[in-house]
C-alpha cells in the first residue's frame, strides 16, 4: 500500500502532455501509434503520472503500407526431415494470422509461423539457404547447436546482417542429440515475437536413447502482446519494454492460443518443450494427476530420469519430458505461477490454460507402461566435471542495470520498486514503467566484479580468452542491489556447460546446458567445456535485454594456436 499512496501523490506533481499520435500515412489500416499496454485494474490506477509520456524510439509494426488481407495466411509449422548433406531453403516473409479474433501481420518461414520443425540425425551437416524478405536486415541463430563459429549468426561478430532480398548460405553441423531451435538475432525483439522461429529435433543413432513412446510432440511456448486494435507497436531503433522484457497477454503453443491434441487411453507421449517467448518463464503442469517424467534438457539427457509435478522453463531453454495418459477425459496443460501485484505489494497465484490433451476411450495401440515406469540412468561424461567442481573460480560475472535519461515518474517508481522483488519474474508487474524503459535509456550489464566502481562507469566484461579443451569454472551473481533486479536466462554460444551449484547447493542431477536461469540474488557456478574455437557471445536470452546491451564476448583459441 505504500506504493499506492506514493503514486497518488506523484500523480499530483505531473501535468500530462499530449499523447503522441503517429499514424500510418499509407492507409494500410495499421494503428501505428504509441498506446499504453493493457494492464490489470490495479495497474490502471498507477497510470496517471505516465499519461502523455511515450517511449523515446519510433513505433514500428510489420509491413507498413501493406493491407493485411492481401497477405497469405500463415499455416501451422510442419515437419521437415533432413539427412546428412541435404539442403534446407528458408524464406522469411510477411504473413497474416488470426489470434483471439484479431487479424494481425506476422513473420514466418516458408509460409509457416512459427516455421517448420527441422528433424535431423545427430552428427549430420545440412546446408541452409536463408532468404530475407521481411522489413529489415537480420540473421539466423541455431540456438544451442555447437556449429562452426562463422555460421553462429551474430551480426557484427560472425557475419553481416542479411539484407532485405538477399540470401545467406550456412553449413549447420549437429554434434549433439536433443531439442534446439532457430531464431533471428538482429531486432529479435520484433521478429521473434512475430513468429520468426522454429524447432529443431536432433535424433541420436542409438535407437534406445529414449524409452518407447506412442507419440512425440514438439511444443513451442510463446506469448504475444495485443489490445483491441491489434498487436502493440515495437521500438524500431531500440527495444521498448527493455526493463523486464516484452510480456504478452495471450499465451501460445506452436503459434496458437487453442492448442489441442488427441491421444488414446494409455498412450505415452514424449514432449519436446522450448520456451520461444521474449521474456516469460513458464511453470508447466498437466492437470488431473497426469504424471510427468523429466528426461532431458538443452543438449541431451539428465543423468537420472525423475518424476516431477511441473517444469519451470525460461526463454531459450528446452526440456524433454514424457507423460502417460492413464484415464479418459480432457487434461489441461497449464502455466501455474506466482504473480506480483506491485500496487498492493502482494503476490497472487495464477493458473492459465495453454492447451488441452483429449484422451479417448480407445486403448493405446502399444502398451509402453512398463518402460514409462522405469527411471533410466545416462552416462553423460560428467566424471571430469565432478572431479574439478571444487577448484577455484576462473571467471566471474555480475548482472546489473545502469539507467540513463528515463522519465522522472519511471525513476521514482523504480526507487519504490526495489523495496520488494520476486526471485523470478513470471509476469509484467509494472507495465507502464517497463514500456517507457527502452534500449536508449537503460543498459543491462554483464560485468566483472567491481564493488568500488560507480555504476555509471561500469561496462561489459572483456578479455576472456580460453583454449580449446579447457574446462572453465564461471560464477554468475545476479546483484539484488541494482536498479530493478530481475531474473535472467543467460545463453552461452558455441559451447556447453553444467550447473555445478546454485547458492551453495550442489546439483545432484547433471545435464549439459547452454542456457541457465539466474534468479535475483542468486549465485550460480557453471563448468563450461570450451570445445569449439572462435569468437563467441554470452548474452541474456531476453531480446529486449540483449538490445539494451546485455552481452559480452569471449574467445576460444584452437588447439595448437
């Protein structure tokens, strides 16, 4: 309630300016105007100090001047199976799609939004010809794939952006089995939310790698930010929502808000889960007592399969789980979270339905219940990692925020906002403060420990150099005393790591990862296998944070160099 009283007082101190109206002169029907993001009734009471203030970047919507009804309607992403040496042609274009009764412009690959799921054998190499026909230059990243450095898709570091109308050819090698995905890496805060991404499944040659299952489903989790006029504009020169990232208000699976899957009674279903949202972590659960078995993570399988009631997945992360539907009926896939209400200073429990599994009375064609009941183990090659876990840390990173010329009401709200915060942000608790914070006026940092340095003088860590074959211990600390501390999903390019411990508690079930969620105030120790030479990026997977500076580079020198 202290925040509520503060805002009432603050509202009396500011006279709103006229709202910025930026219309589309081409007559395409787009509402290209900065408008306040949708919010709860409690949040609407906080709006008064912000009336008339708009982000300090140009609003952008896809396909300016293009009538949405002239566009091809996006289809649901299909499956493309490729063998070693095959060529995949991906053309990024403008499409249309209906979501919650609103027809909006989106991006997609080959007429599909999200793009096709790519399924390839482990140790294969494919040729990808990417043609860019969206509104701006971009690149493609093969998230989690330990491919050759020159094809990593980081603009300005490993390649130049692919200009509109041009084609770029990459060779993508898949050394690891598991679930991966591809997505843009320039203006990703726009293109990714608009559906320009797709899943990758890499199959092990070991036919016994997974237990038997009746079905396999690839689920891409996402959200989109809409109001009555359609999709809310993005920032063009830099992201808006740079404080917490762009949370959507419509939750999606495979680009759809109404995912449904029919299965038979007794079916075992293997789910390949990917969080493709800009910033939203999900806490997934299948209601009705359906059991879930955790099998794999980013780059392979866990040491031990285990029973779980839910799985928390952050942007960029992947999980492989198996479920068995033992009873007839409908079973909801839900997102169960603890949301923050900053106006009241309270936490509240929320449950959203993402999709439905419809279980028929027809019995399964093949009974795999015995295999499902078995919790298998896996030798992931972790012996050397464990042997060196107790050694000193090689490198340290601190995660923090530096603020610039933010509107005064936002600064005042930030001062109050730091009185309490959740370890992980599952919702946008301050949509106005977030919306007005752009990549032009906030700087997210991954910096060396510097307790005596003024935050205004901090910059990203530099000078990290390793040799191919090194095992490197890296400590991450998410500073709770910075401006608006929040959780960050950090993604390491080109390598793989295990989480050794978090807040002094050792990990008991290891898995190779490339993305780790670091809660506010937490210290996380990683052991990184530097196997892939080149110049690589370490960044926050939230594209609004990446667009606000949250990255650093490191070099892995090849053996013998």
